[in-house]
C-alpha cells in the first residue's frame, strides 16, 4: 500500500499503522508516542499524543477523516494522505494533550532520576507552553512500597499502561494494575503485595516518565554524568545483552538496550539489572550510540581511546532523511547566466560574477 505522510510517499505492507509507517520514514515526520510500545500487545490509544490529520482516506474513498485520529491505532489504506508536522490542527491538539498530561504532573525534574531521558520532558519542550493555566490542587497519593528494587511515584504517572502490559506478557502472575477510575485512577498492587518476579524490573525501562525508577540507582548520579556502554554476559535467564551506565570504572546502573524509538530491544532479568554492578561481571563491547540531541550525548564519549567509534550518517545528524532537504539549485534563479544580477532581490551566488570583468 502507498501512504503519503507530510508529502513523503512510502510503500508499506497491509496492516501497518500510520505511526509505524511514519517510523519507516523517520525524522520529524514520526509523531510522538507516550503509551504505544511495539513489543507490547494491545498498547496504544491511551495518551493521544500521536494524533494526526488524515486529509485523504484512500484512493477508493478520498474523503478526509472528520476528526484527528490516533496514528498508533489507525491502519493505513492504499492512497491515504496524512498530515503530522504540516497540520496546524494536529500541532494545536498536541499542545492541548501535553497541557492535559502536565495538569497533575509535579515539577520534579530537578530531583527526578528520569531527568535527561524522560519522554514527557522532551514532549513538553517541543509542544508545551511556558506556563500552566491549572490553578487547583494537584493529585496526591500516599507513599507505597511495592518492593525492594522499584520505587513508585504515582504523582508522576500518566497512566500509559505500559508497565501493566509488560507484567502481563513477561510474568505468569501480575501483582499490579490500575485501580479506581477517572481522576482517582492509580497504579498500585493488590493488598499491598510487592512486585516480585524475575523480569519485573523491565517495567522501569518501559515507563516514559519517572513514575517507576530503580531504587539501586536512586539519587546516586545524573545520567548525563555517566557513560553508557553496551555489554553482555552469559546469563542462564535472559540474553545478557545490556547497557551499563558507568562513571570511571564504577557501574551505577544496568538497563536494557533501547532502539531509536526508546523501546527495549531485548528484555533482561532482575539478576543482570540489580545484582551485577561490577565491571568484572561483564564483557564491554563499546560505547552506546546516543542521539546527539540528547543531553546524555554532551560528554562526547564516543571515539575515546579504547572505544570503537561508530559511524555518523547524515540522517543521524540532522534527524531527517536526505530526501526531506531542498535542492536550492532547482528553485533558485541566481545560478543562471542569463539573469541580470542587478534585478535580483537579495544576494546572488558568487559563480554569477564574471571574474575577468571584475579584474
């Protein structure tokens, strides 16, 4: 099927959602997603940050869809035309969604362990406003202990359900879920039970905000002061492929490796995550590639002595595919020899001057 997103046409297989089609294009064309997770069944449709405008339904039915649709839940049709960055409606709606997500979210960024790698933080910078119009008291929750390794901050939760779906798929018996309804809804455990499972630590990696954090890393360091490196070990429970967050020779935190969309590549067990904090436990492969736009990349650690420098491609640097760039020679008249330079409004190209006459 052919689908056009922000004036870029791409062929995708049947059953592809608009969001995944946009991810195939990459760059700014891709809508943000706070609840959708490609590796979790039934995820998506909760946060509404991926809303897009469908200006043409398909070749058979070219009528536009009357309302903005969630790209993570809407499948493409042959000939469909979608607007994301080029839609004023989608951008305006996204600002409203961000404002709604931040209504009850506290200003914990200075003390939150998720700062520097928080999806909501990035989303608020791109689509948020400087001030809040909310004048009422924010939600408050009683502090709850859900286990020795995971810290729950319910005031930061945006109810994306990712942690619930992760526990459903990776564990045989889930202990936590969403209780109550509406503005009283919260993530909690049944009868005060602790989250106790060999793979339950993965709920930390899937959380897009700082609602679920690692107690073994809590308040120990900022992520932009650490050096993420890919490492592996022979683990009988999981693949053993992880990302170590180091400072010097000390391992501060162990997480799963993530792809360019911030999704876990392979799930890891609690033993690798919480108990293996020595460099002797791991075989270090080299520095992890971090998006240059991230504050974590400010250390410029890639390419250091003893580290394999990874290649830098144009689309990685600018965040867009080269096809999005404009060729100025195709749209500008200043390079033509038959043009009178004195009649051109603005600067002309140096090749248009006759150097012999100037001499």
